[in-house]
C-alpha cells in the first residue's frame, strides 16, 4: 500500500505540494489528474526517493521512503516500475538491450534467463520478439511507449507508476496503452498510479481518480463520482481538457544518452 500523508514540498518560493494526502490500496489503479505544473510528477517522484518531502511522509508497504538508507532505497525501487512520459529509451541500445538493462542491474537472473524474460515482457505488451533487435528510432511513439511498459514490467514490480502514458498519442494508440495498463492491473495484479491529462484514459483505467489542485487533493473518488462531480474546479478540468495541449516536462525526453558505451552494453 502507498500512503502520502500531508506531504509538503517546495522549490524555493514555489510551494508545490501543500498537504498532499492520498492512499493507494493494493490492486487499485489510482489516476492523478490536475492542471499542468500542479505537482503530479513531483508527487510520484517521492515514491522512489527522487524527491523527499519537506514535511509529512510517504510510505510504501508501511516503510517510510524518506527514512531509507541508499541500499534500502534500491530494494524499494525494485518493487516500483516507472513508465515515463516519453519512453526514455537509450537510443543507441536495441529494444532488447533496453529491457535487459534493468535485469542486469537487478542481478536476480542469470545471463541465460534474461533473454527469456525480455521475450516474456515484449509478449505482455503484444510486441513480437523481432522488435527486440530494433533501435528505438525505428519504432513509432506508441510502440516505444509499449517498450517503456515492457521494460518496467520485466522487473516484475508490485507497483507501476505511469507519468502521462498516453500524452501525444492518437486516440487509437492511447486506447491500446489503456488496455495494457488494465492488463497489468487485472492479469498481473499490479497496483498502479497513472498521471494523465486524458480524461478518456482516466475513466477507462482508474479504479479511483484524485485531482491535485493547489498542492492538495481537491477531490478523490470513483470514476462515477468524479464524472458527476459538482466541484467547480474538477468540472473546469474535466470540461476544459480538450483545449489544453500535451505538456512536456523538461526532464522527459524521447531518448536519453546511455550511461554506458555501446561496447560495454549487454548484447541482445
Ligand atoms: N527539481 C525541481 N526543481 C525545481 N522546481 C521543480 C522541480 N521539479 C518540479 N518543479 C516545479 O514544480 C512544479 C510542479 O511540477 P510537476 O510536478 O512537474 O507538474 P505536473 O503536475 O505538470 O507534473 C512546477 O512549477 C515545476 O516547475
Ligand atoms: Mg508531470
């Protein structure tokens, strides 16, 4: 279980989270909605220790994230998969190498077992094994997104965090990604947090929806409760979505430079 309790987080004068409280129960997929720049990404970064609260606490399975040693934090991160807005794949590594990277780092599998796990992860997102030998640039945006999910699921996490998984995708591709998120929840029992601007996606994948506004949870409820909300801010968000384009956070880039050289990277 994930528990944000009265989390405050400021960057200088910018008080982003001002008493953010939210529980995510096992087996749920909680969708976080909210206007651009309200702190949705900031909130979930607390779960993997990328940020620490100024006040309040974040617990994962009863353990306070901010109190962990470096080593304990690594153990926690093994439970939490993170799917970024853009797949953030290493552009000089093949898809299989991208997926295998975390497995090598985790060190649970032998060299022989890794390719099998990579195949399994690709199959879970309906990608053919042959995709493994391609480079990220050879894939469409939607396929890269699937690879991002495959890479996270390959580590068999208990939790999956999706930051804007359908932003920038056409409706058909978005629906495919929604289906994959549902599959992760229903077939694999993964507990999820999905940040999205896409209300269609929120309604499809959410077991509950929480709206972040001015640093706190404005409303949290079932899909029906949010759909029928009488809160003027929630309504404004839901109804205004069409006018607002996709938001690109500065740290989210389509590809990133690998920390290892091509030669040092694991071969597919
Ligand atoms: N590492 C950081 N340093 C300073 N400001 C940050 C940092 N990360 C996020 N912010 C600021 O926090 C606010 C919330 O950002 P973010 O969580 O990315 O919004 P969103 O709800 O769109 O995901 C923004 O004003 C952003 O500029
Ligand atoms: Mg964001």
